[in-house]
C-alpha cells in the first residue's frame, strides 16, 4: 500500500501585525499564541510612532470622526510591528484577531485576541492588514528595508528543493542513520557544512612549481 506524504508547508503569504501601545507588556504572551497558531515571525521591531507617522500609516481613515483619537492612541507609547507568514496569512490572522470592536468581540468571538486583550473599539490591542494589497503597503511602511520578493510555492518550491537541497540533505540523513550519533542535530549540521557542494575550495598546499617561483 502506497503511503502519501503530506504536502510541505510553504509560507506563501505575509501580513502585518501590530501589538498596540496599551498591550506591549503582553508581547511575549501574544507572540507565543502567534507561533502556536502556525505563523512564522519573519521580521520584528519595536518603535514609537509620531502623530505624523500615525496619520501617514492610517491615511485611508483620514477625515473620519475617530481619526484624531486613533492617532493619539497609536502614538501614546511604543508598539511592536511584526511580519507574519504562513499559508493564507491575511485571512488566518484576521480570524485570530476577531472583530475590530473588542466589546463586540467578547460577545461573538470570546476566544479571539481582541476579546482577550482589547478594551473597546478604539483600544482593540492589535492590528492586522485588511487584504494582501494593504499588507504589502503596510509592511513597506514599517520595514522599508525589506524587499518583498515572491516566495516560491507549489511546483516551483519543489523544483528548487529537488535541485539545491534534497540531494545533499538525503545523503546526510542516510549517513546519520548509519552513524547514529548521540547528538544527531549537531552531527547533521556539521555533516552538511562539511559536504556543502557550494563550499569554496581552499588550497591547503603549495605546488612545487609555485614554491620555486
């Protein structure tokens, strides 16, 4: 009977997450939930917005009645910005956040992050990108040094792994099974470094001809 191997998880989508000023003290606790929910934290930084930076970040909300309170709240203290990655990252992160109004979230989504950490509609603890286009814009705003290149997925990812990774990795795993070292992870890491096909060739000996010169 042929066993079907599960498809490898490829991180094909990114979204922006913000831990807002009033819950920065819960940073480690929230990050633990994020990681246990299957996200990878690709980038992370702590910063403090000026009111002008808040206005630029929330430019789409400009002119709405709550806008002054929003910029005052978001510039009231340090916040944590993170780029999260996983399959369907935008929708999964929005689902984990729950409704934007924390009061409503406690009624309808009591286990969501905004229900647990938020206070009301304004102080709702966390931010998430609305869609993939907003995510790209917001990530560039928070991490201007990051180059958002497409992440290989599907057949492209498999082709890349088959060409550059799998041959050496499988040889290393075979050698590992034969050797059965006490610390397999360290042994395998050393083996991969030693047998890296892209490792530069060092010349340890001087030939007789070079020596005469």
